[in-house]
C-alpha cells in the first residue's frame, strides 16, 4: 500500500470539549464572606463548595440546639443558603424572606405553633394580628408545593415540641432554623443529611454547602488572654465585651456549672480540663475529594475564633488540604476589627490560622502546604472612626512570597472587594495560555536523508508530548514524500528556494520562536525536544544549546578534529573562550558556547529584516542583540558528534575575529538592539552554518 494511503494518526485531538470548571472550596462563616460567595457563585466557570461548621449557639440557634440536644447549629447554613439561592435565583424571593423571618420578641409558644401550622396550610390557624399580616403576605407569594415542603418540617418540629413536654422559647426565633430542625428530625437526626434537605428547599444541589465535619455534635468554648472561661460561642462573639482570645476548644458536651467554675478559676488547669473534654470531629467524607480536586481553596474573612478557626480543628482537614499540592490556598484577613479579635493585627490572624490548621502546632505540616497566599488589607488612608485591623509586624513574616498586602476594601464600606481579591487567582486559572508557535529551521543538511534522520529523531525524542505547536522548515532540492510527511506529529514545509525564503515564509505565519538547528549530522534531532519544552510558557527570550556543558563531547571533538594539529586545536579552544569572555566583559553575561548549532530565539529577533540568516556569523548578531537588551537566555547542554573537517565548514581564526568584532560593534552602537552593527554589509550568500 502506498504511503499516502496509510491512515494518518491525528497530531492532536481536535474534538470539542466542555471547558473544565474551576474547582473552588471556600471555608466560610455566616455572612462575613457573602461578597466572595456571590462573586464566585455568579461565575459559570466556577464550581463552588462552601465548607461551614455548626458550632454557633447564640440566639435561636442556641435554643434549637438546647432543645434537640444532639444537633449542631443551623444558623450559618441557613444564612449561606439564603445568600446563594438569592444570587442564583433558585427559588422565589418570598421563600427566602420566609426562612429569614423571625418571630417577634416574646412570642408565646401557642402563637408560634399556630403560625407554623398556618405556613403548612392549616387555614384555621391564624397567627396573631401583630405578626400575622407580614406572615400572610409572604406565605401568599409562595407556591403551594414549596409551602407544603416547609410546612411538613415545621409541623414535624412542632409535634416534637408538643409531645416531648420540653419547653421551647420561640422569642426572636428564625423560621428557617425551625425548618432546619424539622428536617433534622425527618432525616433521622443526621445533621449533614439535614443540610442537604434544607438546601433542596431553596433549590440548591446537595454538596454545594457542606458541613466541614461528619456531623458529630460539639460545643465551642475559649479562654481569653487572662485565663477567663468563655463557655459558649455566644460569649466569644459578645460585642458588649471585646475579647482577646488565647485559645479555643471544641468539647463533646456543654460544660456543667461546676466545670465552668473550675475552668474559669484554675489557671493552667483549665487547659487540662478542656483538653480532657475535647471532641473528636472527623472530616466530612464528601469534603475530602472536593479538597483533593480543588484548584483554589479560600479561607474567608469573618468572625475568626467563632466561625472560621474551629473548622480548621477538624480531624483530617489539614492533611487533606496539604495533600493537594497544586491548589492555591488563599487566606483573606479581616478588614475591620470585631469583638473577638480585639487587639489583634493581620499578621496575628495569619499565624493563628496556621496554628489551628496544624492542630495547635502538633501536626508537622509546613505552612506553604496549607496557605500559599495571605491577603492583608492596607487601607492607605487614616480614619480614626473606623476600627481597621492593623497590618502588624510584616517584617516578621518568614517568607514574603506568601503574603500580598494591598487595599482590598470596597470603597470605604469596610467590606471586601471580591473582584479585587479573587481576580488575580481566578485569572491564573483562566483559559489556557495559547500554545507557543515554533518554527524549526533545519540547515546545513547535505541530503534528504539527513533531514529525514533529524525528523525521526525528533519523533523518537518525544516532540509530540511537548506543549508547543511545531512547524519544521527545510531547504533542499527535494521535499519529503507527502504520505510520510502527513504522519509526522508536526507540520513540515519544504523551502525549494533555500534558506533565503524562510524569513518571508515564517513572518506571515505568526511564530513566537524560531529554532535554528544544524542538521549536518553533528547534532541529534532529540536535542530539539528539551529546547522546545523550555519555550512552552513564553517567558524566555532564547534557549541556547551549549556543547561546552557536555564536557566529554567537547573534549572528544577537539581530539577528533585536531589530532595532528595541536597548535590549531589550542587556538580554537582559546578562541571560543575569548568569545565567551567577550560576552561577559561587554554585556555582563557569560555564554559558554557562542558557536552552537542548536538555539531557539524569539521570532521577532530572528526574522528581523536586518538579520541575514544566510551569514555564517548570524549567531553573534543574534547574541549581541539579545545580550544588549538583557534578554532572558537559558543555556542547556546538547550532545554532538564531531565530523571530519572535510565534510563540514570550520570556523577559522579570521572568522573568530569577525565574530568578536560583531560583539564589540553592537555594544558600542547606538542603534536599536535588534539592528546589526554599524557598517554591517552581508557578504555573498552562503549556506547558514553554525561556526565550529
């Protein structure tokens, strides 16, 4: 079968693919991170998971927990569900209004139970006039099916209150917390299932909001810097009493009155008591794979000691985060102070987050595995009326690469500017960077066989796996068989008019780099592949192959070439070093092998109309231009095989002097760095060769 009839394997899978969504895990409190949540949830390119804890025990949440006895607090889950559902429009606004509605202060149990039955559709139950008007208006805007689902949960909780005989204080109680409590009972008293159940009521998918633990009940307590016990989460966040928190603890049950007295008066003994009562809180198993797959993990701002730091104490959480080696892990510190971080600065918050993430320093996990970036707000303005969190001793930060200091405030609102915070991190995961387009020019090949050998060596060297798009150009009287050329994992173009036609052919194709490769047989085509791999991010201006970095090859080359000409060999060795030293003396950069035949340079330099690729000394024209503008040049070792002087053109002493003159002339010239040296006049065209 002729070559051109064989099936051609595709170089790339060009089929349409659904763009991968950015996986984000946000450790959140109640409403402190709502700006970040809304920014993330609004982007169709982001798949968000909110990770929250349930240690809130204030107001109606505390009353629900007291009554149920074995449940975490629903409040922060309710608040986040309302934020996300409103942002996405997954349910009618009236439904969120109802869930966020609170019974009046002092509302009696019979009236509350009647109102709950009314929501469930019992038209004979009418709430009191003072509250009933608002409730009736909101309920009237909710479709029957949604109202029935809410009603079923409220009735289940109401039945529990009635049948248990235990009192429940409905004063200032959130309707949503009662709905959640009813769902908790309907799901068999399984807290994490109740989270999914509540989210479904507002149209959110299971897993968008996750409890950070497996649902095990626990209570948050703390000691302040004077050793006083703060026996509840509510006491920790008490705005009437600013606290300097020394340590937080998660205990397996509420402390008894005797334990509270002991913990509050025994000094160091309090630590032992609270450690003895410590709860074991395994990580939510559904959260583990989400953390492992995350591209971005965010530790949100908010009430740190009550809402955020407790999450970090979850067993297995730090190990899961540290195990994701590729994610960006961003800690956003508070802009303004609050009761529980009184006297703390931003650096303190960063250190405390790391402290709790490492299980109070007991886990030997380096901070960069847990936090890759800390965002510290610097308002850049003085406002004595606004309690901004001070920066703190930023000079004490061990590694400045972990910290970003800037104005992250939305105007003077005291709230975070979500776009300013998230933009750089989301942007870094945006559409994949365009692949670099590289033209490879094979020169000095005396036959089609040598071109073919180079092409095969490129394939065997793994060129198909390098994330750049390659087109190979080769001069010569013959083109490769079209069937064979089509099977190569890169484009191949013949230059029947020789190297002079390359620049014109390449300029219109939009190449980013040109790789010049001597295909005489002295270099293997495999050497092209590592050079291409260094071009993939587009940062370097040139990648220069160096024979001198392959010490054994250069020594063998000199022995082969100058076996009977010791003087000529010595002159050649000295001359190549002189050119390298000239680069150092003139431009401040030592180039080990200025005469290399394997080099990749930005296309703008190589295809400059004043650069003549047919000249023997083009290497030094390009080097002078690059060095003069302090370009980024990477030298990599290349192997080569010396050929007989009868088969390749060698660099003479006179050639070396001309190369030295080019380096000097470019250094002294006032012309643009990409221009040839003054007085440069190309000789009659000769085949492009790297000097030997």
